[in-house]
């Protein structure tokens, strides 16, 4: 099993979810996060004054999936998050040794 994690722009979340639904992904976890990368934040105007925004709002998506479709999950996220602009985000994959569904005690593939 694999855990596919992505940090992307919030505006891309709905398109990513639609793409993952088409793949048959049964669920994902989404959280609001803030951070910075190469863009190092930005400046916005608030009440006529420039305000430095050091951390940019993003969403983190975690998808626990079978190894066999992990690359398709990555491709779907990248295709739907890509704008070609700085700040599009990152996607990475982690190997997962074991999963347990707390409610039923199901393990591994049955717990997905």
C-alpha cells in the first residue's frame, strides 16, 4: 500500500477530487495548511497598505491506496493541480506497512 500526499492550491481541490473519483478512489483526507516554498510568500494590499504574507494557504491531500494504482493517483493529482505557475505544489509517495480500520478491525487492503 502507498500513501500519496499532495500540497496544492485550494482552488484545485474540486478538480482533483473529481479525477480521483473517476479512478475509483474511495476516500481522501484533506486539511488546510500554510507554508512557503520557492515563492517565499507574497505581499497583499490591506486598507491601502502592503502586508507581507509569509505563509501561503494550501491544502494537504492524503490518499491511502493500493500500490497498483498509486502512480495513477499521482498523475491525476498533478494533472489537475498543474497551472505552470510557482506554487502549484508537490506530491510524494510513502510506503505503508499496515492499516487497520478502527471500527471493524479490518486490516490492510480490506481497510481501504
